[in-house]
C-alpha cells in the first residue's frame, strides 16, 4: 500500500461524491484513477473494486448491517454508513483483505474523519458481523421481491416491472448477470487491422485476450493496467463497446454512398461502427457516404470528436444539435437514422450500478415520453425506403416495445423489420433493445 495515499479514504470520498453529491460513479472513478495514476496497479484496482462493489451491492450490505446493528442504516451519519458498507463489502467479497484488517481500517477512518466518538460503534457492528457471518439470513425465494432486493440488490419496483413481462427465473438470471465480473469488451477496427493480428500484439504485451462466441471482430481483454497504457488503443485499432450495442450498425447495414444520422451519438461508438462498415462497402466503388453524429452539448461533441480522431474515421461529421428540434435541412435526406435515445439504463447496471439509485418508475415513464417526442421529430429525416433504428440500453416494455407500438400507430408510413430485447449475459453482454423500422417508398 502506498504510504502517501490512504486508499480507503479515497474510496470514502468517491462514495460520498456519488451518494451525497449525486455524481456519476463512472465519472468519479475516471477522474480519481487519473489523479492517482502513479499508484501501483494493485492499489488502483482496490479503489475501483471497492467503490464499484459497494455501490453494486448496497441494498444487500444495508440488509446485513441492519441485522447486527441497533441503529438502522438510514439513521446513521452518511460517513459512518459508507465506512460500514465499504468495510463489509471487503469482508464478504474480497479474499485478499483479512476481515480484521477491514475492521481496523474502518475504525481508524472513522476517527480520522472526525467521528472518534463512534469508532466503538463501528468496531462493534463489524466485529459482531464477523463473528456471525454464518448466521446472516436472506429472504426466502418464496418472497421473491424481498429475495431479489437482498440477494441481488435489485429494488422492488424494478423486479415488479420486469415481472410484468418475464418469469421469475428470467428476472433472477438478470440479477445474477449484473453481479458477474466481466472482461473489457472491444470491437476491432477491421478497416485497420485484423482481429488475429491485434490479438497477437496484445498477447505479446501480457494482456489476456479471449474471443467472442460468434463475432470475429469482438475480443475480451483482461489483465491489463489501463486502456490508456495500451498503444493499440491510443492508435485507434480497437474501440471499447458492448456486443449488444454493436447490433445497431450491424442491423442497419450501411450501403455504399448512404447518408446516416445518429441523433444522440455521444460518445460515438455506434457512429464510428456505422462509418467503418460504410467504408468497407465503398472499397470497390466511387460512392462516398457520410455519418452525421449529433448530440446536445459541447462536452458531448468533444467526446465524439475525440473518438473520431483516435479511430481515424474521416467520413463522420460531428455536430451540436437538439434531437427534439426539427432540422429542416435534413428532412427526408437520410438513408438511415440511428435513434439510440436517452433511457433509464436498466440494462447496464453491471457497469453503472449507481443508475438504480437515481431512477424510478416515474422516471421511466418520463423518459418514455421524451423518447416518443424525439422519435416523432427524427423520423422525418428518413427518406422513403430508408431505415430508422430505435434502440435503448434498458430492459422494460414501457420504454421499448410499448414505445414502438405507440410510434407505429402514429406513423403508418413505417413498418417493423426486426426487433429484439437482449438480456445481460455472463458478465459479457449488457441488456439492450433495438427495433429496425423501414419507411415506405412514395
């Protein structure tokens, strides 16, 4: 452990930023890991895993603490409950940390943060749990809603929502998938390098590389320090992207010379994928198409432009545009429109567990309305005979299937060509929905 940095104090500050200041976990972690890039990889991994794991399993951790504490978690001071949660996560899920060390460091941290009077409480609760780990109780599966909350940290409203369209077995499988650690999934920029050549280069650096079951252009990476330290990433030879989101460009099937619009494009993965496929189709022709990658703010535009520059895609134009406002100049000019719209994100809880603390059923309904409003605008950009791809990274009928049905009722010029709800799987795939719609020719 690096003497100059108390990693557990860093963890506490990260968790406070997310739970108290409503910061996004992935943004906090990105900034913190960049700030402490000089730390040993083991220390950085420790910070990342405890922060992510504590947020991921917080309902379970709270349920266990409440079994052994006379003061309920919700009545504790924010700093104390986060110290207890993160220490308990280490005790339950990190074999490399002795339970005694997790307890002792938690007590020290309570004192260091001005709660010396509560260090006895922290010590007592954690040691009580440590002595009685075998007696921790979970709700019976017969009480499925409570069981999902304690066992998989899935909130009751989410379980109830999924049970309207799925079986208990399917819902439990989703919960299991969210808790599985997975490798980093990348898509090979096959216009610049073959998957085999990239794999060889990465393995030579000591990176563990696995292949996808069906897609040759997909690799899974693990045992590396950081993406920024990998030359092939800096050179744009691969792009970090989940297999489920790759379905968008794959289903769109860009053709030589086509014009495409990605209306909510940041950080640019789907636009870049579509642009690459477009280039591949144009190799044997003089036709030149273009992708217009749009988003709402300068910050999002910067993300798109950074990824365009890194991957060398010169057939993309990045633009600041509000998807809710009609662009008259683009009406019936696009061969295809990608509408991967803002959503509740319930399909990506494995990567962004803090989403579940800032989302509610009311929020889901509000987002569904926003999605309908955007679709009603951007569908006007599709040429007769063109395609509209609607997608989300969530799992619920309100934002997905029901939105498609509402759209089709109001836009009879479109017909459904393909539709699929992908569920999270094996720590290697996110939950994702897409529907391909085609506009009738005049």
